[in-house]
C-alpha cells in the first residue's frame, strides 16, 4: 500500500510538472493545448464537409472528420512524444523513487485527458449546431478508451526503443504519417471491398475508429470491429512495453 | 545505514570490450559518518555516487539503503533546467511528499537567490545552482547526503553556511562527498577514502588518505 501511495505521489508531481512545462505559467498556454487539436479537428471536419457534400447515407461529413481526426491526433501525439521521452527526462531518474513507468504514465494521462476534453467539447458543439447526438455514448467512450490504452502500450515500446537504438528516433515521426491511411481514421470499413476490409482489420487501429464511429453514428453507418481481438492487441503491446521499459532501464546512463 | 555489498560496475565500450569502473566495492556508511572520497578525474567518482544513490544499477552486487538518502547533489543534477528555481522546488517537494510552501520558504532563505528563483535554472551560475540544490536537499531533510564536489564549492560565505548547517545535523546524519580536491574534503568530512582503479580504500586518518592520494 505504501508503494502505491508513493507512486501516486510521484505521478501527481510529474503530472503537475508536465503541465507547467507544456502549458507555461499563463492561462493562455493552458488553453492552447486544447485549442490546437480542436482547431485542427474542426479544420479537417470542415474540409471533409466541403469536399464530401451529401455524405455517406446521412453521415454528416464534418462529424465524420472530427471523430476520425481528434483520436488520431492523440495517437500520433502520444507516439511522437514518447520518442526520446526517456533520454529527455533522464535528470528525473536522479530521484530514485521515479520509475520509467511513472514518467510514461504521467505523460499518457495528460495526453489522454487533453484528447478526451477536446472530443467532449467538439461533440457537445456538434450536438448544439448540427443537432446530432451520439448514438451510444458508452460505445464512443469505450472505443476512445481502447484506443488510448493501445497508444499508451505502443508509446512505452517507442520510448524504450528510442532509448536503446538511436536510429529509431528518426523513423518514428514519418511512420506515424505513413500509418495514417492504414489506421482507418478516415476510411469507413464499410466502404472497402470485403477482402481489403479483412486485411485492414488485421491492424487493431481500425477497430477503435470503427467502434467510435459506431458510438457516434450508430445505424447510419455499419461498423466492423471485434472488441476481444482489439483487447488482445492492447494486452500484448502493454506487456511488451512494460518488459521493454524494464529491459532498457539498466542501460540508461546519465 | 548505507551498505554496498561487493558492487561492480562495468560499461561496454564501442569496440565491444568491457571497462570496469567499480571493482567489487564493499562499504558501510553509518549515521554520523562524514566520509570524503578522493579520486582523480575519470576514477569513477560520479559513477560511485550514482550507484550509492541507487539511480544507476550495479552490474553485480547490491546497494542497500536503511536510511533516507538524498539524490546525488551535483551541478544541475535532478533539476529540470528549463523550469524556474521555484518550479523545481515545488516539483521536488511534491516528489518527496513535502509541503511546497514550507520548503520554498527555507530554500529562499538559505539560497538567497532573490528574483532568480523565478528564472530558468539553466541561467544559473554554478554557485547559484549549488545553493539551490543544497538548500533544497537540506529542506527536505535526508539522513544521508551524497554530494558531488561542484555543489559544495562556492564563495566562502556559502561554504561556511553549508558547513554549519551540515555540522549541526551530522550527529545523526551522514555525508558522503566525492572530490578530487583534498581541501574540499577537509572542510566537510571527518574520514576519507581513495578511489583508484575501481577499488575503494578507507583511511581512519585523513592525512594518511591525502598522502596516499598524492602518491597516485
């Protein structure tokens, strides 16, 4: 129990520190962290809206863009920020109660909090303007949670890999862009021919996006996802990530 | 008590060979001890102090803490240099479960940094950094202080205050200081040891240690 309280204290301290370094001391910085993804999501949504008039079976293109983009922004952010996270925070390891896991958890929690707030604000806005309410909030939230847990597991792996092998740092950033078309963030699985769909669904990411779309649009758009399959991937990447962190710790030199 | 049990630390070199920095070191530091460790540049002083702090893991052997041990106090170590002194104080207070306001009062009083408390620590001189680190670790109040030489050097006023602070406490606390300068060790410590070629040799008599160190 003492261990848990200690780790809680450490994560709380790291979280507040992460907020001051990222947001700065003034309130504007704090708002900016939320505005940046929100503005981008709205821009993507608007583009979708202008290019894709009429939409697919009554799915508002704006909402489709936002629901796809905001979570992908969080995914990309978590992965990119994990690259080099350990070497950048090496000075924290001079305090022996700080574990690599605490550093990762604090960052992951902050990132998750930001994207959840952004999605909440944008969806509330959409309800207001478009008059569209989510079909099933638990499904929407569930999809988001699964995606965040998957991102977190991958982030641990990326953090450990970039600390162990320098070259990985250079390839992570382009990879997150190249991975976009395969993530299913902007392609409904329903629009794909069945053989392609099967291939796409080997990747766990489209499952999360499909689940979120199901939660938002419901019967307007048939969704294809398999929660146990996605959970299997989540457990696998998280276990591997934990193992990678513990394996890389003795190699970290100050 | 801080106990090092047959601690060895090796680093792998670029060509694949191994370099042994600490070679089977056994040491026992008790409350009230004030030990200075002398070593030439590259002798492994910093590695030793980081291993003692348990922030670096030994290749073999073990390090046991039965008292609270400070982080290794050295230049900028353990601080985030883009954050202000005050933000660092708040962060570290929380990390060690102390009240940030209480710690802040003590540090402001001890370190005498004035407006620099609100400046990023990367703008600090080494003397200012030393005062901040020292004040902060004294405020948190550890049983054992691990000190890298750079932190303990400063103007005479600071050295005197730091020495008095530590002397007032070391009846039941411990200090371990590494340095390549005999003078620094003399002003803070009561016994001394020499680190050379991975081996640590303790001397009861300080002058004996200095003589052995000079003879290296």
